[in-house]
């Protein structure tokens, strides 16, 4: 099982190119409100995560995921 910090590290790295506002990324950073991801960018980001960890992220969980930390926890739950 991958460590939570490793998930965060990957998410920070994957988001670096999409961080239009050039803000410091933390666990509490909101994907849409803070970083400004569009719905298309969110889907592309999810695809990167799925490919990297070889998992499928159900779309019905996305409305409950707002921050990088919440996403890291969901990815950890989906990657046994």
C-alpha cells in the first residue's frame, strides 16, 4: 500500500502544470476554487491519476472531493 504522503507528492507534481494562479499547494487547497481547474481539466487530472496508479475513480465520488487532501484519501482507499 502506498503511503498517504506519496499520494500527495504525486498529486502536487501532477497539478504543478495546471496551477495557473501559482499558489502553494497544500492538503487544504481546493481543486476548483483555489487552483481554478475547469471541468475538463479535472477530468484530465483524474485520468492522470488513474493511469499512474492503475485504478478507476468512480465519477460519483467527485462531488464529495474538493481538496487535494480529500482526493489523496480517496485514491488511497481505491488503491489497496
